[in-house]
């Protein structure tokens, strides 16, 4: 893809991106790899052209099909959480959406596997990744609550939609010493962002934040 498109102009310029990074630092994001991935990834390419001028606001934006591209702070917080003990090699993402979270992960880790149940979003995210030369992302059209067993176990799993309870398949597909970050809640307005650490002795759980994600729909594609 043309590098000029990556740089952007006006509200999509590098200066605008840098202002977003400053806001993330003010909110407590400290990991340099996460901040650099957020700085270099052109978020305006993951939203409709009509919303490009808002791409570097720290807010979620609609992407159609009743889905959103997550707030940059939440993307950074979830990514930082799985880097707590170093950089995982193989990460599973549940809920590809626009493909933005997968692109951030792909800038940091060796292999990204991402699952989306809405076919138009799946197709669009695959095209974007190809156009941007992101060759370390594999895509699957499927029910995310099933995970992606054929490539398990994963060093980390990032879930970008909220189930009422953590799907057992995701815990099973997480490697020992792996980390799972997931929003969980009974309501569609607010959920707990949880970080699970799978140890040889069992699961340790930590609450990171309050968040608002679309629900994780289960039961086929």
C-alpha cells in the first residue's frame, strides 16, 4: 500500500497519532512496544472514510454490523496485559472486527490467529491485512467461543467481545503460563476486564478495569 496513505494528512497525520500516544501515556500505558505499535499503526485505515477524521480520538467507533473498533486505550491496556511476563510468540484473538487489534498484536508478536463470526468483517479484515503487508496474521470465520483448536496451545489469548462467562474452550487452549485477557459481564453496558494467568497449579485471576464491549455471540456462524 502507498506509504503516503499510511502517513495520512490533517486529522490522520503522524502529529495527530502522536497526540493519541501522549493521551495513552497519561492514562497509564507504559509498555514501549505497545506505544510504538499504536503510534505506527494507521487506525484511520480500519474505519469508514467518513470517520477517518475521528480515528485518533480515544474512543470506540462503529464499523457496521452492530460492531465497533475498540477504544485505543482499551486496545493498549489489553495488549500490555499479555506482555506482563515478556513477549508471547503465538496469540489468539477472538473477535477480529476491523482487524485493528490484530494489527497491533502483529507488530509485536510472531504469530497472530484471529477468529470472526461475521463474514463481511472477516473478509474486509483479511483484505486490509494483505494490503498492509501483515503476513503474520491467520484469519478464521467461526464462532469465537470455540477458539481455534488446531493451532493451540497459545501463549496468550485476547478476547474483544464480552461473554457472560469465560468459554472453557479458551482456557483449555491457553498454554501453561499463558495469559488470557477478556471482558466478562452479565450486561451489555459494562463488563469487568479480567486477566487470567494459567499456572501449573491452576488459574489466577486479576480484575484490570471496567469496560464496555459488544457481546460475544455464541452458537455457530
